[in-house]
C-alpha cells in the first residue's frame, strides 16, 4: 500500500528516527495523563465495589466480562488492522473508518442474542440493556481513539482522558450515595464512552478525517477481512483467555468469590494502561519501520521489551511485598488480599508479553501470533478448570501467573523464529537486579499506616532508580533520546 507523498511523510521516510522521537514524547505525555486517569478510575471502582458489596459487585463484573467476550464478535480484528493500515496510509483514514464502522454496526446487532444468552445463564439477564450499550459504545470509542494513534497525534487523547474518567467517578459517587444497583454502575461506564465518542468525533471531523456515512466497499473490505481473520482469531483467543476465569469461577463458586477476585484484579488491571499505552504508540512505529527500515524493527522491539520490564518488575516486587498494606489502603475486600499478592507476580509478565503481540502483528505475522495466543488460551482454560473447582479464586489468581509466564516464553521462541533473537537477559538483568535490591529494603521495612506506606514506597522507588543509575541501565542511544525528548523547544518530524 502506497503512503501519501506529503512533506511530513517525505521527512519521515528520510528520517525514521524522527518518528521514534515523536513516539517517545507522545508516550511520556500519554503515560503521565493516564496515571492521573487510572488513579481516578481506581477510586471509582473502589467506590462502586464498596457500595455494591462482594455479591452484587461480582454480578456486575460478570456482566462486564461477558460484554468483553461478545465484543470480540463485533471487532473481528479490524481495530488492530485499522491502526496498522491507517498508519501506513493516513490520507485514506476517513474512508477506512467509514467502512470499518459500518461493518461493526452490523456485527453489533448480531451480538445481542449471544449476550442475552450468556447473561441469562448467569442469572443476570436484567443487565442486558446497559451491557449492550456498553458493548456498542466501547467499540466505537476505541475505533475513534485508534484514529489518533494511526495519525500519531495523541495530544487530543491526552486532553480527553481525565474528563472521561471524572464522569465515571462523579456518577459512581452519586450512585453510592443513592444506593444504586449494578445496572446503574454499568450505565456509568456507558456514559463515559458516550462522552469519548462525541469528543473524538468532533476532533476528527474538525481535522477533516471523519465524514460519517454508512459505507460498505467490498473491494476494500474483502482483503481486509481476510487479513483481519488471524487478528480476529487472536483477539477472540486473547479476550477469552484474559476473561474466561470469571465465567469459570462464577460457574463453580458463589458470586462473593467472584467479587473478591475481581476486586483484587482491579488494581492489577488498572496498571495495564502502562504497557497498553506504550504498545499503542510503538505499534504504528514498528509497522512503518517494517516497510521503510526493517533493520530497525528488532532493535526497537528489544528496547520496547526493556522498557516494559523496567516498569513492570518494580511494581511486581512492590505489590507482592506490600500486599496487606495496599489491600488496606485501597479498601478492597479483606478476602481480596491473598489474590492481590498472587496477581502481583503476573504484572511483569503481563507487561513483557506486549512486546511479542506488538512486534509480530506489526511485521504482518498475525497468523503466527494467533498461535501464540492459542497457547495462552489452552494454558489458561486448562489450569483454571483444574484449580478453580478446588481452590476457587486463589486458584484463578495462580492461573493468571502461569498463563502470562507461558505467553512470554512462547512469544520469545516464536519471535526468534520469525525475526531474530530478542536478547532477554541483556535487556532485563539490570532491572531485575535493581528490583531485587528494592525488594530487600521492603522485606525489612514493613510500614504501618498510610503515611508510612507512602514514605516507604517513595524510598523504594528512590532505591530502584539509584540502582538503575549505578548499573547504567540506559545505553548511549537511549540516553541521547531521553535528553532530546526532555529538551524544551526542539521539534522533530
């Protein structure tokens, strides 16, 4: 596919590294904003959980899980393909959007019967209307948001993130005071997605990208659907292995255990914005490098892996060592504490396996990554079916750890066969060593009280970064990139 021949594109073709600088700056701004957003979102979830109690919260989270599972039907992998092809041909983004959005509308109608069936089997069929609205609007806000990722213009998303979260928080606080039920809180999230859809639509319309109309072009969609099928299969598989634990747990255990497990999962889930945000920025860049500078793909992939481990490993160590303190600070259910400690072990693996998803899809190996995801599905379903009937939500927590570790191992071997050897030890050992030093500090210092916890966390972070500095974790190229990204007033293409 030919890329538009405008001045910005020509500059990018001549200097792919300039795109890397822009991606680095975009990532920094996006992460900073998402930190604030995730804190607010976590407060909202805690408010909702404590307002509903473990049983009703478990019912709500079961409905959300089924929305995610059925959402795979309305996507078919087209969202990921849309980002990849849109990044390669920005001039056709509006045409691409109309076709994909039109197809998603038809698929959304088809999703109603299976969604109702799943909710009926779970005994929560009264949640159908807010669940369907949540499914529909979450899909469209993602498609609109992905347009900005394809254009590498994330400033507009940065403006939107916090207000969207404030809608959820405000409605959650109001619902808690009014003693509302699970359906109300599902409408709360639906309202935030409606706001996001409206905002992104206005931005893209003002930029001349979005001119909404129902449009189905079979010459365009036919090869897209063929290319998207492996992505769609991967999306189905990853969604199922990511969410199947809740339906299995709900089948064998009471909703109170579902509530305790999903409440512990919320802080873990909130942290995933970090690798997902990085992946959203790096994936288009990897896709372009694959076409224009293929020799840069593996080095960038290795740096991406390194960054993910640098961020994920200290969080794993900190949450594992301080699980009782964090459980108390976040006001989770008392029964959520053991699950929180176990899930902490999965954080670094969940961060790292984004490397293989982003790289394999960017180099047009979506068929291969579908096999990687299938391994994750088989492992997760198999382990959950074995451990949940006997150990309940504790077993489900261990299944997450086993699955994520397996995905990293399999992903590494597959990427090695398709592209080359990603030097895992070379990229990660300094971060692991620095995290181990931090862990020793936390082992001997067990804080009591919120102020003490904040102080200890700050001290642990300082120890971690000091150890990284002593080990010179950043190489010369990375230090130059960081200095350039932080230097005010300098522009890159």
